[in-house]
C-alpha cells in the first residue's frame, strides 16, 4: 500500500514540477514585456497632449459650432460601452474586474430605461457577454497584449460612425488603468460626445490670458471648423489607443503576479508532497527493518529452543534410566 502511494506522489510531484516550469516561464515573459508596455504608455502621452492642445486652439478660434462630436444629444436612448479586456486568461482577476465593471454599467443603463450596445475588445470579454446573451455590436480580438494604433482606429471608427448615424447617443470606455506594476484600477471614462470641458483654454483666444501675456497668434488654413472636424476623430482614436495601451500594460502586470503566485504555490505543494513521500518511504523502510529483525529473532529463538528440549529429553531419559 505504501509503495503504491509513493508512486502516486512521485507522479504528482513530477506533474507539478512541469507546471511550475511553465508558470515560471510565463512570469518571466510577462515581466520582460511590462517595461516595454509601460514605455509605450508614456510615449503616447505627448501625442495625446499635443492633439488636445490643437483641438483647444481650434475651438478657441471658433471651430466648435458645427462639430457633431461636441454636441450632446437632447435625449439619450442608447449608450455604447467599449469594454477592454484580454484575449487570454491566466492573469488573475484582470478580466473579471473589467467585465464586472462593464456589466454594472450596462445594468445601470437598463435601470434608467436606456438601451445599450457593447463593443468588446478581447476574447475573454466577448465570451463573457456572449454567453450571457448581451447585445454585442462588434468584437475586436487578437491584439490585447500588443495593440497597434491601427487597432485603436478600427474600434474608434466603429463607435464614431455609430454615433454619427444616430445608432447610439453616448459612448463610454471601460478599461484597466495602469498606475504601476503593482497597482492598476478599473476605470469608466466617457468617450462620446466629447465634453466641452476638455476644449477650454486654447492659445487662439482673442482675449488676453490671466497673466497679461499676449496669446499666440494662429492662422488656420482651411477654416477652424473644417480642421476641427478632421482632428476630433483623431482625438477619439488617441483616447481609445491610450486605453488599449493601459489595458495591455495592466494585463501583463496582472499575469506576472498571477504566474508568480502560481509558481510559489507549486513550490510549496512540491515541498509538502516531498515531505509526505519521504515519510512514507521512511515508514516503509522502518517496516521492512522490523520485519527483518523480527524474522531474525524468530530464527534465533527457534534454534535455542530445540537443544533445550533435547537436553530435557536426555535428562528425562537419564533420570528414567537411573530410576530403572
């Protein structure tokens, strides 16, 4: 029985050791990619800031009057939710957190009596909402770990076109914001229409600034409204791209933590099972030693008993002969 249990434990230890090698490799791969993903998040910030300043300048020059992306709808009937997750699992609670947050937003809109549409990014997000029969307008997969700007363009154009067509009246994006390698948070950000707050304060204002400095003089060709109509879709694309980059870095950080935890757990389990196996081996060896010692004692005791009986027989015989 002990030998059979020992063989089972050896097979389990070997299997866990193989799993540990896989989780360790995945941990190292994720750790090596986090730095690149973090650098991409930082590298995209200057472009987004410059684009924001350009939009502010155009709005300050009077280009906001005819832009449909800046005008909120009088009545909100349908809200689009862009939910950004991962294509793969093995990243702890990363996908669970973003899908639960997106589901909460959808339920909140339904309670207000509004319709909704989901634009899912990542296979895990698509699978979660499709399994529960939610309305998925479009799915985007295959780039969660390393998104390109072209991927953000596809997502942004799909949502922007739906907004311009009147299919949706608002759009928001749900993703995981990357803070540090050890800290990320799920956030919900409005996307469309673009609020008027972000276009306030451009240098092209005709009045002076508070510091009494003369504002920069800009000349626009063509007119500011035409340029604004061309730049606002780019601004939406930049915001979606920033969300994808944050989600990518957050996914890698979550996967590194999950794989490190799995590796540590595998090491602890291997140690525990090895102790049990060693205990069984020691018990087996002790049992064998006791059996050998018991057999030797039995043999030794049998040899001692036979001569004594013979002597007794001889003595009895001698005693009997003397009596005779």
